[in-house]
C-alpha cells in the first residue's frame, strides 16, 4: 500500500509541474518594426544591383586590390574576431556534453604495511608482527541527468546562437575593415591630388610674382603690387606642409589596417582622377537586412538570451540524476576478475530547490531583463541599417552632382584666370582683378578634389550599408 501511495504522490507532483514546464519558453519576440516597401532615396526605376563580394575591384585601383587582400589575411581585428568564433565553438562543445552521460574509469592498486620490529627483537628476541595488506580495484562509473525540462538543450541552443552571432561579428569586422581600407586609401589619394594642385597653385603664384617684378623693374609696377603677390605666394607655399602630413598620416593608417609597420607600406597612388565609381542599387529593405551581418548578429544574440531564460526558469524545477558504477574489487590481483569480486551500485536522485534566498528567481529576472535590452538593441540595429542606407544613397547622389558642378566651376575659373593673366601682362587690368581670379581658381581646384573624395567615400559608405558582398550567394 505504501509504495503505491508513494508512486501516486510522485505522479501528482509531476503533473503539478507540467504547467510550469509549459511556461519555460518565452513567447516569440519580433522587432515590431514595419519595413517600408522600398527605400525612399532609391531610384524606383533602377533594378537592384547588389555589391559583389570583391566590390572594391570596381573602382579600378590595383593598389587597393592588393591592400585589401593583405588586410583580409593579416588584419588584427579580423584575427581576433575569428578567435572568438573558435572560443564560441569550444563553449558549444562544453555545453553539449551535458546532454550525454559522464563516464569515468577508476583503476587503483594499493599495498599497505602495518606494525614493525621492536627494540626487544634485537639479539634474537621476538618482535612485533608485520602485517601487509593489498587491494585492487577496477571500476567504471557513469552519471546522467535527465533533461526533463529542456534546461541542457536550452543551454546548447544558447551556445549555438552565440557561436552564430560570433560568425556574424566576423562579417561585421571584415566589412568595417574593408570600408576603412578603401576610405583611407582614397583619402591618401585625395591628399596627393590636393598636394599636386597646391604645388601648381604655388607655381602660378610664383609666375605672376616674377611678372610683377619685371614690371616693377621697368617702372610699370608698384611696390604694393609686389608685396601683395609675395603674400599670395607665401600663403600658397605655407599650405603645402599640412598636405604632406596628411599624405603620410594616411599611409601610416594603412599600416594599422594591413598589420604592417608604416615603414613597409609603399603606396604609389597617382590614380585619383582615374578611379571609377562602380554602380550599385539597393533592392527591398528586407533583402538588405539579411545582407547586413550586424543586424543578424543582434538577432542571434537576442535568440541566445531567450534560450538563457529557459535555462534560468528550469533551475527552479527538480533535477533527476541517475548514477551507476560497476567493476571488480579484490585483495589479490589474481582474483580480481573472478565473479565473487564483482561490485556495482545503481542510484537515482531527485533534487528540488526549496530555499536559495531568491537567487534562482533573481536569475530569471536578470535573464528576462537582458533579453529586453537585447530586443531594444535588435530594433536599433534594424533602424540604424535603414537610416544608414538612406543616408548613403543621399550622400552618393548629392556628391556625384556636386562633383559635376564643381568640375564645371573649375573649367570656368581656369578660363577666367587665363584671360586675366594675359590682360595683366598687356596692362589692361589691375593686380586686384588678377588676385581675385587667382584665389577663385585655387579654391575651385581644392574644392573639386574634396568633392571627388567625398563621392568616392560615399560610394564606399553605400557598399558598407548594403552589407558589401557579405550576404551574397558567392
């Protein structure tokens, strides 16, 4: 009668815990963000043209291709991200071991001596008796925790999601590194171009200075005109050192990205005006999100947090463990494998937490709050991806238009300066008019170089916003 009552009580206890089991898994979470039908800044008539995995080759800069290859192989941030993937894989294996039995082999051989010779035994007298004992044991033991509530499986799922998130993090780091290499290389080329223009500007100012000195020598020019042009020439010369510094700084920055000392970075450059901006057009916003590793990383981390909620809630419920051991134990090694030396034990246990000072429920609240935080981060990642892409589209469109308009302004400034210089030599205009056209030309050239750099970097920004080639089938 008593065993029957005990079994009935155990069944009733298990039945009472079933509703709790149903509440272990949190409800499915979504971002709650309605995606638009298309990106506002995208051209609706343009078909989608996603970036290729090697999107940087479209700019037509072989040096950039080489730098990118070195960066992908040696960049320290990428290497650290890959190491984190291996760590996550190892943690997944550790968590997965809880789903399997733990088996140990115990082999022992002992020999013990008690007693000894007393002082009275000297001279032939009898001493105390020496006792020697030995024992031998070979046992195989196993233990297994029944994953009745899915706690261990949830821990494995959390580790799987973390490993997946780390892989997405590698994609984010690689994409960031690629964009940094391209932007730094273009900034170096832009600084080289502005340095070359500034030297041309200095040459123009010095040429005009020589012409004014000739006029002063023959009495057709004044000392004020000479001083004014000397000031212009000095100002143009003073602008050269900062540009040299900018070239060298960008070259050194490339050393960090490709994991090489700056002394080993040799960039020839000189292709700034021959670079081509490859075409790119985004597709649907939903397609864009699955190509961005940062969004997928946030999603995977959120899924891991939901799995950790299951683990924390399951800690409140009973755990059932089965242990068994068996083998041979004997005083003599030669009798170790005889049937009478066989020993074994089999035990089952159930542990129900009763009082932990609120620690277990606090752990549940902690995991739930972490999931709420990560949900907000996931929503931000989606919104940031949409805003990032919209801004990149606007930036590329406006910088393209700005470069075209500024190129036209440079052509007009060059024409105006050529006319004014010829008229100055003919004596039909004063120096003030020439100085104004000089400054206009110098400023227009510098602005054009900056506009072209902005367009190139805007294109890189759009490639990065669209996930580069990370999410492409290739």
